[in-house]
């Protein structure tokens, strides 16, 4: 299980007292925090927001539903990309920074381009990352796909077997 301590004690050696119901953390024989002991599935987290630095406290206000609803305003592909980013992290909160980064790309580019880039990224992988979506936008791949679909609305004219001459080449009329 994982328990938080005040951020001032990061990288300090502490003593831990574990009882049946409480986890207590001591530094130089002074108790700095205590938590109710967690049971059940290993890897659970118990974090007290007062233990976080000010910059990290803003993440407490964020949750997955907030990011997904924000992404739904952009479009269905952006929503799917955000859900995939969140699902790709063992601890959901670890994906919040990447989600924020993806959604902030709309400020630099546009909502339409962000949606297109998310669609492009999802066509390659079921779990896109911030870096992949950002690279698609920087390189303009999202606009190239739109241009290709506008120029060629019908099926491609090239045969699946390569360059094949038609009956007109051999003088036959079909």
C-alpha cells in the first residue's frame, strides 16, 4: 500500500509504526502523519492533500470525468484518446498531466485539428500518447489526411496488383 507524507520529508529517512488499524510515520521521533491502514487489493493509495505542495494540489480537483467531458466538447475521437490515456496509467491521476497537455493543444492549433489529430493517432494505435498527438499536429499530418480525402472522394484508381494497363492500352474496346 502507498501512504503520503508531507512533501517536506521527501528523501528523508523516516520510521513507520504499523498497527492493526493505523499507519504512523515518524521523523526524529516526532510523528509527522498517520493514516488509517488499508486492506484488500495491494497497491492502493491514501493521500492527504495537505501533504502536497501547492502546485500539486490543483490535481486533487481534477478527475477523469472532468477530462472526458472536456474532451467530448472537442469530439468523439478526442474523448476516446483521453479515455485511452487515462486507462493506460495504473494510477489514474498519473495520466492527468498528459490529458491536460492534449486538451491544451487546442489553444495552439484548433479544436478541429485536435479532433483530426486524435482520429489520426487512434487509427495507428488504440492507446495514443500526448507526444504522438502533438507530433501529428506539429508535422501537419492531420491536415494532409483531410486534403487526401477531399481530393479523392471515390475509390483509389490504382489496382491492388500495382500498375496494370487497362484494355485501352492494348487497343481493345470494352
